[in-house]
C-alpha cells in the first residue's frame, strides 16, 4: 500500500503578466500547510513536484516549515505539470483582460467569488483562447490523461510499498487522477477540478494495483485560521 498526497499549489499570480509564481497569499497558504503537517506529525518518505515554478515554490515552502533547516529532496517530474493549454491561456489572459471590460469586471471578484473563475474561462473560451477544433481539444485531453497515468505509474514503481508520498501539482492533474480513481465523466472531472482549492490536500491510496480515494480537497490548515480570504481557487 502507498499513500499519495496530491497537494495543489498555493495561489498563483492570476491577472499578472506572469501567472506561474505564488502570490504573497499563496506563500502564506503554503506556510500554513507546512506547519499543519509538522504539528500533526505528518511526514513524507518521498516528495515529488511538477516542474512549474508555483509547484516548486509551494513544495519548498511547505518542506521548510516541516523540516526547518534540514534539507528535503524534491524530485521534479514535469509529467505532473498542468494541462498545457490551461497555462497558455492563463498567460494570455493578462493582455485580454485589459481589453475586455467583461473580463476586467470578473477579475475584481476572482479571489472571493468562486463562480467568477468559471465565468472568466467561459468568456476566454468564447474569445477563442482555447483550441477551436473539438477534435484538437479531445486529443490534448487524451494526451494529458496519458501523461498523468504515466507519472503515477512511475511513482508507484519507484517508491515501493508502505511509503507516504507528497506530490505538489495543479488542479488539472489532481482532477485527472480522480477521474481514473472514481471513473467520472469528462464533465464531472472538470467540475471536480473547479472545486480544488489552493494548497488543498487530496489523499489516495494505491493498493491491489488500483487507486482508492481517502480524502478530497482538504484545507483544514486554512479553515482553522478563520480568515475567508485565505480560501482561493486559482
């Protein structure tokens, strides 16, 4: 049996020229998660991270809070990166937002209104920021699922039974793993992805050659602070 902790990155710099870096709020979210793990004596035998900057930043901050001055090895695996088109769209949104009053208005609520995220992506979709051809979209999604399945297979083969593994990644890979685990539809998977909060913890158990869901989208480390602004989705 292997325990896999899928940890979503802290809040990124959405609406800024470079999305792929933690905001100050994202850094605090990661600090609180690291303290939560330390206080509850949760330790990891192996740590993986996607190759994106926000993944590595989150992993580094969390582990610093857990281990103090003792360095912890992070294995970087780009297979745990977000869906390529998603990040490309995030980066392009900055210039589009400045030109589209509807997007700019939604951006004002992005950190407090969960529904604003979906509305922004819907408007961006209509602005042709995603592949227009449905076949291209489906092919990208298929390749993405294969990449995540390959990443999981690599981890379970390398770490061995009885280990606890942290995987710092994004919402997309976590949603895909849930699809593989729960056999959800494409629409349900997308919905699950929208629900994932920054620095949320989703735990799966690999046993009997399959994945089992143990915990979904937990942000106890943030809820304990009683500061609603710490709960973010992007």
